[in-house]
């Protein structure tokens, strides 16, 4: 099951997280504050951002990516997928129930 790494401006992070959980595309989204240094339009930029770690399932991963792209304020949002090789079974069960549940 994938965990999805997403960066966002701090003022958009809460809404993104709530949208993903509310739409049952993620069971949980962790938010961490960070400073990002990157190149944009030929210039080096530095901004405060939030890192979102969205716990999701294989079945809804593509829908999660589509939804992030719809609501994310960046032209080119960072969306990276990490597949787990080992996860506590009870956590995996909870995540699957939370995403697929009614």
C-alpha cells in the first residue's frame, strides 16, 4: 500500500489533508513543516511549505493523485509515491477500512 508525499503551501495544507480524508482517498494525512529550496523559472527559490504524508490504498491511489491536482494551488505539485515493503497488519487493515468504508 502506498504512502504519498505531497508538498504544499502552509495555508493550503489543512484543506488538502481534510479533502483527501473527507473524500476517503486517504485514511490519514500527517503534516510536517519544512523549508524547501528549489529552482523555478531559472531562479533559486526558498519557501516555507508543509509536507503531507497521505496513507492510501492501491485501489484509490490514482483518484488521490487526480484530486490533489484538482485542488492544489501549485502549477506543478510535488506528488511522490512510496510503496511499503513491510507494514503492521493491523495498521494496513485500518487504513483499508478507512479508505473504503462507508
